[in-house]
C-alpha cells in the first residue's frame, strides 16, 4: 500500500486536515431516464439506440454535477449506465449467458446469469463511461467495479470445477479492465464485494482475487474495497492482508456496534467509513454526521479516514440522497476545522473526545 490519497485534496481546500469525501457508487436515477429506457425497450416507440445513449450521457453529466454541487472531493456518475451490479458486467464478459429473472426477495427479481463457458475478456466494460465522466467532471472520478468473488458467487456456475477457480479467472479479467482504465487516466478504483459479507469464510479466496487484480497496477492508483454490512469479526484482522489502500465499510446501518472490531489489532489501512445510512430515507443532521465521523477517528487518525455513505444510495428519494451528501460534506469540513483548531482530541488509542 502506498500513500496515494493526497492527490485527491482539492487545490482550494481551506483546512490543514483533510477528510476525503466521496460516495460508494449508485445514486437514484432521474425519473425521465427510466422512462427513456422503457421507450428504448418498446419496439413500437421511435426511440433508437442513439437516443438511449444520449439519455444516459445526459443523466451521467447531471448526476456528476450534482455530486460536485454537494461538494464531494471525488465523484462518480451515480452508475447511470448500469442496470444491476452483476448483470451489467456479466453482459460484457464472454462465457456468461442469461436465462431469465430469478426472484430474490419480496417482489424483486434479479436476472441471475450463468457461466456456461470459460470466461474471457472481450471489450472494455467501463473505459468509455470513465472517459465521459472525467471529461464533464471538475473533480477526480472514482470507478466502482463489481468484484470477481461477487460476480462468481451471484452466478450459476456451469463451466468451472468450483467457484474459486471461476473467481480467479474473473479477477484476471478485472485486472485487464483496470489496466485500461489506468491508461485512460483513472486513479481511484473501488472493488465492490458484497458477497464477502454473506460468506466471510471465503476471505482467502477474495484475498487471492485481489492479488491478481492489483498485479502490475501503479502505486499512484488508489484501490478500495467495499464490503457491505455483515459480521466483520469473521473477516478481521485477516482483511488487513489484502493488497488494497482503503476498506469501505457499512457501519452506520448497525449504529456502529461493530466499531470495536477494528481497534484490536490496529487498523493500519485507510478506512472509508459510512457516516450516513443508505437504508433510511431521512437526512441526518450535520451534528449527527459529525458524531459519526468522530467514531471513525477512534479507529484511524484523520489522514487515514475517508467519509462516505454506508453503501450505494440508489433506492433513496433523490432529494434525500442529495441532502445526505451535502450534510456529509459540511460535517467533514467542520470536523477538519475543529481538528485544525485543536478542539478535537485524537489520542493514539481509545475514544475520541471533544474539548469542552
């Protein structure tokens, strides 16, 4: 791991301390984009592929600018071009095929793909998306990629001896994609592995996948790993061996009940701490978010802390998602100023305390 975080500090940043602010990835799609998709899928509508591409471009630009207006240091396009985190990639990987939707919970369906042949890299998955977003953005752009373990775990395996071998082959493809993204200018890549939280005993497989993913990637490229809510005590401290710069963890949703897991042994990587709950359709106050940020300072010093939502916010009302981001940035900047002024004590070990 290398110190590649400072490159994302905005030139106009006023405070000496710097808490990097970003988002996990997904964001609510504008209503008109969903209507445009319906038109594109309607054979009787006069709405062709060019119209659909223009609609996605417009949405990506709109949400990127919305992230910048909220003040985020590193932005994404809200994954406006992606339908679902596994389907999107499986549709672009040779060897996958689709057999129809599978019911996963309630009235929700997931078009769970099958791996019918050895997976192969065909065409770039995200480079065009990244280049477009970077062109319209004034801030650095992060690229979220669904990780190989989740791509394997959330698919039917009909071609490999076991899931691990499939995951390793997929990791090699992810490495190839990241190399192309780096060539295009990307310097912040986030690997999403929600399946790790549900099957934590496989952390060794995820570790091997990550070794393959980062092979040959320059040190100035920041690699993060997002792991959704689960029993983190079953993967900590083993995850500290993973070759990533930053761990993005969902702790606000559990009211930080697992925070102590990461205090012993010491957390020596960067921590991207969820400080707003992606599952609650209410905007947390700046004061509440500041308290949450200070919980992160119990685990790592400010120079290792990234501030973000718990998870993707695509299921929230758009105005709520924006309000959470805006308040999150305000809270981070206020905590920075209080750190500069010596009003927040960050001891080497133990709880953070604010001066009275």
